C-alpha cells in the first residue's frame, strides 16, 4: 500500500532519503516554478517516475491538504520496534535520549514533535498503538519529512515499555504541571527518556507512576499548561544545553 507525501518541501526531503522507495511522483503543472523544478530534477536523478496530471486529481487525493501541485507515492512507512531504537542508541555511543508520547492525538502536534525530536538528536520516539495519532500523510507534511527519518516505535503498553527502558539503565522523566521539581533543577546529562502527555490530559496515572521523576516547566499567566510540542521543544533544548553547551562553552572573542 502506498503512502502519500505532498507539498514541495516534504517531497524534496523524502527524495533525499535514499532508504525510502518511491513508486512515482504526480505533478499538476506543465510549467513548474523554480522550487518545484528542483524537486523534479532530484526525482529524475533518483530515477523516480514522474506523471503529469490535473490539479483536481491531486485535490481529491489529499482531501483538502495543500499539495502545491506535487504528490509523492512511497511504500507505506514501517514503524520501528523497541529493539531497533535501542540498538540505534547503543551504536551511537552517546547518552540516550528518547521521547515517549502518551496519547498525542493531534496530527499538527505530532508532526511538530517529530521535527523537533529529530533536530535535537533524539534516538527514537515511542508512541502507543491505541488512542493516539500515527504516521499519516498530514503528519509527514507537518514534520517536513522528519517522520520518515526518525525511528518511531508503536507499542501496545507504554508502562511496560518504560520498565524495559529502565532495564537498559535509562532514567525516565515525565512532564507534569503539578510537579514541584522544575526542569532546570534536573540533571539531564544521563541516559534519559522524556515522557510528554496528551493535549489537555497530561500523562496517564499509571504511566506517571512508572516515571523515575516528574518535572514541571515554569510559566506565568492564566494558562495552566503549554502545547505538547512546545513543552517537548523546551525540554529537549534544555537537554542540549546541559549536555553540550555547558560542557563546551563558546570561546571568548579574540581582541
């Protein structure tokens, strides 16, 4: 079964990933502008078949999505398993960094989370199989193709998976608005998995009990919590700050 990837930038990013197999690319204009022409040139370089069709055909395929006159058909994305993402971490020989999403249902949030996670060097993402959004064409588009580069494991039971991570020596920290510890008070330089809860609901009680520590993100004003993707971005960049910037401060300017 083929998966749709649509939009100039997402299709271009996926074309750069040589481990993904395209079936073909559909284009709805005979006179592509410069950004689209770059996509077609890359497709020709990779010997991906290009078929010209109508805008109406693409409209029907994406069902209201913004395709920008181009759709790519690739083999359906395969989820990783837990063993694969653990192996990816061990092969890299760096401190572990995993992101666990406990029931994210909004595709926009999920796509943004994937893009941020990939940019922050997350070794893999873990999501539940039920009551959560998966890798869909809209998620791939929002993530700008990052969903096809970051290993994502879809598991039956998040709580059981957390126990498996602990068995590998990985600490599990969960984001919780009522936690007394602030994210800035934690040592994030160790092997780590971060748990982010669902929009409006947070981490489920059983999953929360499995976490080694809970933390909150300080905020002011009448709003009680940040958007899930915003929260994850702040947490992951605090990890980067502690692991890399604090240990490798920039050199002072020469005079």
